[in-house]
């Protein structure tokens, strides 16, 4: 990354415009843009690295996914009843005998 200076114009995602727009750098931290101002609507916000926030739709999707997982798990643990015992038995003898000191 080259020299970054206050007032430089960079691309970033504007939440208000809901798209990537030109932004002026208004504050810099560790040679990275910290705050930027949208040149379309003039709102200041933290630099987002051009990443849009998750939409409500996506949040809802994530919630649904969790519900699906919850409904799937009980069945999975039911069929896997035998496995934990045998695998535990396999693991126990693996005590490491350290090198002689
Ligand atoms: Zn904007």
C-alpha cells in the first residue's frame, strides 16, 4: 500500500448509499484508513474494506440454518451411540510415555 493521506479518495461500501462509492479518508490509523466520508451522501463511517454489512435476509438465513442444525443433531447423536465408547477406549491407551530424563 502506498502512502495514504487525509483527503485521499478511496472506494468503500456506503451503508446509506448501499453500494460502493468514492470516499474521502478523514482519519488514518496505522497507515490504514480508519474513517472515511462518502462523497455521495457525505456521511462519515468507519472504513469497511469495501465489505457490505450482512443484510437482514442473510441474518434470517443464518437463523434458519441454526434451526436446521438443531433439528438434525438429535437424530445424529442417536445413531452414533456406539461410537463414543469405542473411540474412548481407543484413545485411553495412547498415554504417552515420556522419554527417560
Ligand atoms: Zn453514501
